């Protein structure tokens, strides 16, 4: 190297060479030397000082990453979305009155359900939709929270109007965990028959008392846990309309008194039945997956079946 012997760089180069002689193999030293010479040639050709003769320090100028520009990001996001649309994932969808009608009709007409399953499930679905309830709010109701067979005089004539009421406790939207809300149950028009919880509740309670020989107490769960309920990978298996996954049947479903049913188990069964009833896509053609809040979302999106509030409400 063409450096003065008094240069600090010269002394450092000599020390490095001696160290390399002691530590590195000859082939490695040769590779390093050739790489250094190529780098020196590059610096000379590009107008930079020769690094073998002069120490040269230059602050880097940030230029950004061209792959992170807004245009590139938008293009990549668009390509990603277009690829995903080739196989649309199932998405949560609100329950509509038409969907509820299909489920109730399927329960009543299909022989794969016994009376226990048919009446229990119809009562839960209709009350959830009518009351704008989350599934767990209905599944945790006690028999004493539901009153049927109430009557009042009509304001039009002297006839009696039959109605009922139900109480929801510890609702998610209430700030006070001890607060409760009571709503009335009324008969609906024929077009809204599937949401007429008053009728379906009466059928379920009467069936449990007469056919299942259960003596109702106010502390009993109104909708106790179901037993012998078939479950499967309902999100993955494709089924024909009217046929359950794996040929399963709800013909042997029973009741486990004193034990509440979890909302996750109910949601899974709901989706199995909904898909077998022909409910698997929304109006946009997207595959849907019903969740534990389908009834709440349904009324927010359609405004159907608003119940009358009794205590301090409208």
C-alpha cells in the first residue's frame, strides 16, 4: 500500500495483516484480498477516495423504501383481496325473519328431530329473536323469569287479551349487574309466526310438564342443557339441503335438568340445523356463520319484532 509509515492507517493495516496471517487460512486471506481490491477499484471508478489510501466517511442519506410507498401498498392490498375473494370465508350474519321461518319450518317438518329437540329449539330461537337477546341471556333464564297466561282487558272492547312477559337479568348493556328488564310477550301476525315466542314457550313448558313429567319450579332453568346432541365440523363439511353432517339425527335428544346449555354448543347446533335447512349464504352470496348475537344484530339491521317494555319503558 502506498501509505507513509507514520500513518495510523498504515500501522493498523500491518497489525491486521499479521493478525490475519495468524488466524486465517491462506485461501481465506486470498479471498479477502481480492474482495478488497475489487472494492478499491469500484471506489476509484465511481469517484470516491481509494479506501486503501484514505479514510473516507460519508453520512448516509435516507431515501425510504420504494416497496413501502403508498401506491405499492395499495396495489399489494388489492391483489391480496382479489385472491381471497376466490374462496370467500364464512362471516357472521344477523338472523332475519325469513331465516328464522326456514329454521322453524324445518324443525317442524323434518323427521330427524324428536319432539324434545323440536319444541326446545323453537322456543329458544323465537324468544331470542323476539326479545333481541344474546343466546346466553336466554339460555340462563330461569322458569320464574317467564310468565305466561296473563290477561288484560282490551281497550277496544270487553274481550280479554292473553299475553305473557319475560325478564332479562344482568344484560350486557346494563351498567348495574343487579338490574333487570321485563318485557311483554304478545301474539303476532301470521307473517311473523316464527317469532311468536308466546306460543312456542307455552308449547315447550306444557310438553315438559306432560310428556317429560317435569314439575316446573321458578328456580329451574327454562331451557336446560340438551343431551345426545350430535356435533361435527360443521364449518368444513359440505352438506346437502335437508341432510345433517355425517347422517346424524336429533331423534334421541334428551334433557339434563338443572344444567344450563353453553352458548357455544347452541351456536354450533344452530349452524348445523341452519345449513341443513338451506341457510348458508347471505344476499351477497357470502357463506355465513351464525353467532351468539345473531338475534341482537337482526333487530338492529331490520327493526323486526320489538317487544314492549313493562318496567319504566315505552
